[in-house]
């Protein structure tokens, strides 16, 4: 009976964490929308999608961490990446661009969010940011039509947490992103020029990070 009661209490705590994380994410999503509207060359995006998407992307980490399936030190980086997924995707979908006002501070914030994991994680994050930034820049130079300048500037903010989590995540994320882009191209009848690359790249980074951070 004690074990059953303990499991029930744990389930209740996890549910509370999910609800709290989701509520905080919804409010943060509205905040993200407000920031996007006010930044230089701002973009006005719909309220509901921003709030709903970030509610989900914050509810999951909150529940996973409280359930003990992921280290609590990863929470700032995971939540920060979720906010970037929503901000970047919303902007790219609405305006077909990823402005410097979003991508530049995102890299600094991504590295700062690694601080709870220790100095080694931050240093590995810096290395990952450089690697992914250079890799994307090379692709952009070789085939400008395949990858926009905004995607290149976004890369360091994604490479930092992925490398800190695992170099495997840094390698897997582009594969997931390519699959997402291909799915969008097929869904749009093969018209690749109409597909924004930001959302699949951002979503792939979030999934790759979650897959590494969550322990079985």
C-alpha cells in the first residue's frame, strides 16, 4: 500500500509540474509574440499558436525533470530551446526570414543556459556552436539556395545545447531536419522554394536534445 500511495503522490506531482510548465509556457508564448512584434523589423504572429506550442514544449521538460527522467540542470537549456523553436518557427513561417535581432541574442542565451551544467558543458557548447555555425556557412556558400543566411546565423544557438548534450545529437539533428524538410516539400507538391527551413531545423534540434537528455 505504501508503494502504491507513493506512486500516486509522484504521479500527482508530475501532473502538477506538467500543468505548471504548460501554463508558464503559454504565458511565455504570449511574451515571445510580443517580443517578435517589437524587435527591429518586427513580425506580428498569431497568439494562439505561439501560446499553445510553447505550452507543450515547456510542459514536457517540466514533467520529465520532476519525474526524475532528466537532470534538473538541463531545464534552462531545454526551456530556452523550446522558446527559440517557437520564436524562430513563427517568424520564419510568417515572414520567411530569421532576423539578426532573434538569432544573435539566441546564441548568447543558449550558452548562458548551459551554465547550470558546469564549465565543461559551456565550453563544449561553444565548440558545438562554432562547428554547426561553420558547417551551415559552408553549405550556404556552396549552395545558397539550399540554406538561407538566417539559418546559418541560427545554427550556433542550436549547436551549443546539442553538443553539450552529445556529439551524436549534433550529428542526428541534421538528418531529422532533412526528413522534416522533405516531408514539407512533398506536402507542398515538390515546390521546395515555398518551404521555410527554420521550423524543421528547430524542431529537429528539440527532438534530438530531448532524446539525449531523457534517460530510460
